[in-house]
C-alpha cells in the first residue's frame, strides 16, 4: 500500500521581468490515488488597461486514471474559461459552460496539472482541460517540453532534477513565466 504524501509547490508569475502574481499547487494522496489543486492570480498592467486574472484547476486520479478535472479562469471578474471532465465507465463527459458531450479517450493517465509533478519522459500526449482533448508533448531539448495550445499559443515546461522549475506560457496577447520558488 502506498503511503500518503502531501506536496505544495509555489511559483512566481512573471511578466516583463516583473513578479505580477503567484501560483500555488497542492498534491494530496499517494502515487495512484491523489488530488491536485492549483490557484493562480496575476495583476498585469498594460499600457492602457489593468487586467486581474484569477484561476483554479483541479484533478482527481484513482488507480492512476483521471476521474475528474476542471479549469476555471476569469479576467477582471469576467469568466473566460469554465470547463470540466468526468469519467463515466469507459468514457468521459466533458462540460464547457452549459454544454456537455461524451468523448471516447480511453484511460487518461496524465494531464496538464500532473506535469507539475512528473517530467513527461516517454509520454507522447496528455489531456488538456482547456482544450478538452489529448495534446502532443514534444521534447525540444533535454528536460524541456512544449505543448501546443489554441491559436498558436503554447506552454513550455522546463525540468531540473525531475521537477518542473519553470513554465513559459505564450499567447498572441502576452507571455508569462511561472518560476518555482
């Protein structure tokens, strides 16, 4: 029987070399049965506008298989993302706002949150709660992996000693870095 473990990771959110927020990630459970929660906040000043971003994510794994996942983001109190996935038998139901659909993805063993705790060596694809599909994982250099997002966006995960030390999130609007404290 695996013993219970609780791990908390802290990241600074950086925009243009300035700390603009923080991210706290908690993993509770053991190697096969665990919950991961993430809380994200950033306060970014653009030339003509201030944007306050809040987000939370959750994933629950049982016997190493994703049972439930969710992602919620808002900017300036306006909901931007509210999505979830739930395993029902051999399939999953995904929800995006008020809409839901059943998808046949097989068993999901890795998602974006699990990357914060495990370097994706020999992993070709993981589940993206934001895109609601499996996405490719590409190693661009030793211990550095890029995951394509929507509309030419991407997330690059950089690992040191098997742990995620930095994430670079690029979109057409901005680039943020999450740097582990």
